[in-house]
C-alpha cells in the first residue's frame, strides 16, 4: 500500500499496539533545564534508570544568561535550575553541552548542527518547538514532563497515530532574498489558523520547499506547532544529506545510510494525505504579525485590519481581534509600515542560525540602528556564534549598535533577564506573539530576520523588498 | 460540585496560563500562585478546590510546558471545559493525571455562565448546571483516555 513519509517512519518505529494506541520507539531524546527536573525526580523516587543515556542529549538554553558567561548567574532560581540539570546528567550518565561547552545552544539548533538529528528517526524533547527537527525528514514532537520521564525510563512513547496533512508550497518566491522561509510559514499559518493542524503531522512539499536550505526548512518546521500540529516534516534530499555530512555525531556509515534513505524516506507517488493545503509561493510577501497569535499576520504592504473584516462573520474571532488590537495598542487601518518599534530581537530556535544572521547582517552592514531602538542579536548556539564571528558578522552588528550576545532562548520567552518592559513594542524573529510572552505587557510583532534588521535601522516596519 | 470560572476567549495559550518567567520554579504551590496571571492576576485567589475553568476554542495552545495543567490543578481546578484543546495540553493534562480536559460544543460553552455551580459526571458524560437547572452533554473521552484518567495518570495506568 502506498504510504506517506510520516506513515513509513511511524510503521518502522512501532514496538507494540496497546488498546488502540501505539508504543513508538524513540531514537533521540533532547533534554533541557526547564521541563526535565520533575522527570528526573520521578526516576529517583521510583528507583529507575535512564534506559538509553547514549541516545539522550542535554543542554541548557531557556533561562541561561546571554551576557558574559564568566560571571556568576545573578538569578538564583535560574542558577539552581541549571545546576540541577548538571547534577541530573552526571547522576544518570547523560551527555551535557553545558554553559562552558563550545556546543551549548538552543536545543533545536544544536541537535541538527551536531548531527544528532537524522532522517527517518523519531525525536522528542520537552519543548513544543521540537517540530524543528522534522526539517530532516524525522518525526519530531514536543512532549510534557510526564512523557519526558516515560521516555527517559523506557525510550518509548505511547501515541495515537496522527492524521497526515500535506502542505504544498508550489512555484517559486518572487524575490527569494526578501521573501524568506519565515514569510512562507507565517503565510501558511495565517490561512490554516492556529488550530488548523491539530491532530496531524504536516508534510511540507512542493518546489518552493525543495528550493530551501536546511536552515530555512528548520524555520518552516519549527512553526508547525503554531499551526496546531505537533510535528511537521520535509522529505530528505541532497540538501539534507550535504548538511549532515561530517558533523560531530554523523554516523560512520553515512554513505550507506544515504543510499537507503534515498530509497525509503519519501512519500509514495500515489499515497493519500488526510488533508491538503496548497499555496503559491510567488504570491507570498514579507509578513508582519499584528495580533496576539501567529495567525494574526498580514503582508507588510497591508494595514492593521478591522476586526470584523478579519473575522469574516465569526464573532469569537472578531472579539479576539478586538482584544488583540487593544493589547497591541493598534488602530485598524494603520499601515503596518507606520508602526514604530522600540526593540528588535534577532534570535530563537526559529531564526538564529547562521543563514539568518548572514541575511540580517547584509541589511545592517554600513547602517546604524535607529537611535530610539534597542536591538540585539542572540545566536542560536555557540557554534553559530563562532561561525558568525569568523565571518565578522559580529563586527557588522556591533558597529550598527546591535548588542551581540551569547547563545540561548533569550527574549523569545522571557525566562532570563532579556525581557520587554510593559508597553514596549518589539520586532522579533521568534515564533510566538502571545500576550506577555516576551515579558508582561510587552508587544511582539513576528517577522523574518531581514525584516527585523530593516526595522531596527528605520525604527518602523519597511517592505524589505525595496532594499534587496 | 464546583463553581465555573469562565473566560470568553479562544486560543488561551500556555504563556497566559503560566508565564515563562515562572517555569524556573520547582515547587508546584509556588507555580500555582501565578496561574492565569497573563489575563487574570487574581485567578489563584478565586479558585476553590473542585472548580472548573471554562473557555473557548484551542485552549492551551503553544508550549509543551506541563507547568500549565499543573498550575491550574494545583490551584484547585478539577477540569477545564473548552470547545477544543491544543493537543499537547490535552495529553499533559491526562498523562500527568492533573485535570479533566472536557470538550463541549459551542452552544454548551455559551450556556455555561461565570459563577454557575456545575457537576461533571464522566460516567454518563453529562454536565449538570445546578444554578441554571440544565444538563449538557460532554464529548466522551476515548476509551484509553478514560482508563488513564480513572487510573490517575499514565504512570498509574496498567494495560489490561
């Protein structure tokens, strides 16, 4: 029977069927400091071990400071959570890329760059943006702490089989320097809605997806969860195989693996998806979110919508849009390019990889951040930071008055000192514009790295197509 | 019987349910003090044990933080009644044995009012609104979810 890529990965990882649910083997488990402490407590209480410490990898990213790492951590509660992860990894024999490691970084940035993430595998982490790893043709999903404990103890997870949802991005982008992967995924979420993918695994396909680099595919898969899907994936191809060659954990028999992946890891021609959505890449413009969920997004050439117009007869959507505009302090009809910003954050597991920083730097080079804007770049990992510094990107950003920080989740979710003040408005390359996400009362506009960079220079949003 | 605390909102996300800055806390009671702080800083003091939170579509979207159902449950919330749930929140609520994620149709959601006293019977899949003397149907849990709930969570559940 013809199968989709996801169904093939699912079937090859089935351990057992239990009362209609499936026990799925987990190939890789990524662990970070925030969603793991109670799971390790649970293991200790029940005198259990970690079943496969060799398939488990830990780092600290959510609440680490992004300032000078040679200084002690000021926030004692954060310091305790970080120390707890160190102790847990030591006790249970789990490899840890700690604060002093050259491989430390956001868990979804380091997995791929270290070659831990591989095509055809199953990957979990106590973090909803685990969907990122799907860019390599893996089934990767975020789990809660109870499930983290379950995977630590058994290397398996009990799951209901999700449905399949094809997201086809046909054609080519009109200006692939200005219209980025971030604009593609925001355009998709705008159409399918924040719950459109509930209960499904997305498979991104089509010409415009094949054209993307791995860094760009990760941006797309990363935000699958923002469309309600726990996982999203892209079939591996030569771009994938080239990316993973020669990385720290890339398997020794890599060429043999590639041959078998080429034959197996694709959706069969006549396979059926449960749902399909098609979008034309040539119609996609740079995006700016105006509301308080990622579906509340518009083309940069548009204005803040009238709630009634946005809701199209759905009264609860209309209320949501009204509330969002009140929170965001925006008036319907205001051109998005008139919105003045206070802060710029280039970072997060969505957009803090090398390509993101190269693209943002190309906008920033030779220009200065607007005097009313405070802007920062937080590389996704120490490796990204080092590579960027080799290319002198740090100098470009610093000369323009951007702050150049150490790697971590930073202002994406406001767990460390990098937060917005009440009322501050931020152009952010992160993934969620929820109320208070970047700090209580903070206002988030989701954009691509080049859109954020251009906004930093001018102090308001601009159509970056006019710049590149 | 429990009282209803209702928010007429869709997409109540995990950053509203428990803002990121409190994910550093290890103690569940401390986490509970900040439940729903994103939209209702007084939430914690309003809840009595056995109360129900009622909201619209896609409740719990966003992060995989189990702190979200923990914060609500630790305050005393017995169940969340919503038109639909984001999947990770739903799963966390069930697997950890924290609270009942109860799905109802739009009409029922509209009928249940803030402050109403209700009783939920997961045996008959009925919600009784004592204040308004009405009875509503809830969407039945799948067989396996019902078994995990009655066991008190995934770790306490043993397959037949």
